[in-house]
C-alpha cells in the first residue's frame, strides 16, 4: 500500500513540477488561475522566473523523496532529509490548504476571483489529499 501511495504522490508532484517548467517556457494553459488575484483582477503577486524554477524543482524533489523512502529508487541522500522531509512535505501542503487568510486556502477572504474559485475547487482539495497521503505513508511506515 505504501508503494502505491508513493507512486501516486510521485505522479502528482512530478506533474505539478512539469507544469511549472511549461509555464517557465512560455506556456499559458492554467496560468490565469494559478496565481492569486485581488478583487479588481490584478495579480496579488508576480513571481520571478527563478521562483518558478525553484518551485518546479522542489515539487519534483518532493515526489522523489517518496520514491526513495519506499525503496522504489536507490539514491544516496542523508537519512535526515527523508526522515524530516516526509513530515515537512505533508505539513506544507496542509498549511497551504489552510491558507494565508486573505487570497489562498480554506479561510481566504477574497472568494470571487477566478483564482479563488479554482483554489476552492482544485487546489485546496489537492493539497489536503497530498497532505493526508503523506501522513498515511508516515504512519504505515512505522
């Protein structure tokens, strides 16, 4: 079961990472709903390209951590990265689902923008699912 959950998380994180690289290379699909916007429609943030690279690499790395944790791939990294990372990753995603209490997450104030609607429909549930799967892997791996 842990192997299946790890493969699911790897597929999700890799897909999300590659979407970020797609945007970096000029792709537009999904981009208009991916960044928080203010009520007037202007973007609440304009991340630099390096941030997109870092997020893409980070997401793919998160997926790889689960493959390493379950032994599906053998890559030598310090054990503490797997130990702590396997708790930090789901924590990050659950915190993302909770949000910033303004533009993002369950408790956002701004709820009528395209981003806010996509956040409620797709991003929050995805973050919660990823967080729960990560915690399940931790609990089953004891």
